[in-house]
């Protein structure tokens, strides 16, 4: 199944909103991945994780709190035992799973609508 319901054709802006929803989920995952919820004088950031670099490298001078990977399945839950998504935390020091398929920057714009395993983000 492609995950897209043919009864609801995509409209202009749907792709951008889907990426935004993924980014908001990444921000929530980052918030939940740290004991303190994020610290420092300024807002914490979520950055796209480059597949060949560690989050320590991506975050640069800003401390890395976590390297998170998230996915969510398209469609409404049909039962309380149905899996709705996945998450991982690889840690900041290594590239972890370096498959280019999980790198949002290198993805096609419409890939957000595919059931790709997950996208990776750095919590800085």
C-alpha cells in the first residue's frame, strides 16, 4: 500500500505541511530525549542529520543532546495494538546508520508521503 488514500488527492501545500509535521514530531522527540528538556540561554534546535556525519559534527559548537530517528505511519489508527511509528536514539558521537535513504536533505520532496523506515535528526 502506498499510504496515500486515492479519495483525498494532494493539494498545494500538503507536501510542505507534511514535512512541517515531521519536524514538529522531531522537536517533540528531542524534547523528550533529554533529562533536562534542553538547556542553555537560547532555544534548542532540531537539525537534519546528514547520513555520513555524527550529530556532534552537525551541531558544531552547540552541544548535541541526542541523535533521533522517527517514523510515523500514514492513516488513522484502527486498533489499540497497532504500531503507529518507530523511534531510535543513536547517540551523538557516531554517524550511526549511514543509509542515505534516511537523510531528509537528500530525499525527494514527495518522499515524506512514502513509508520510508524513518528520518534522522540531531537535537542541538
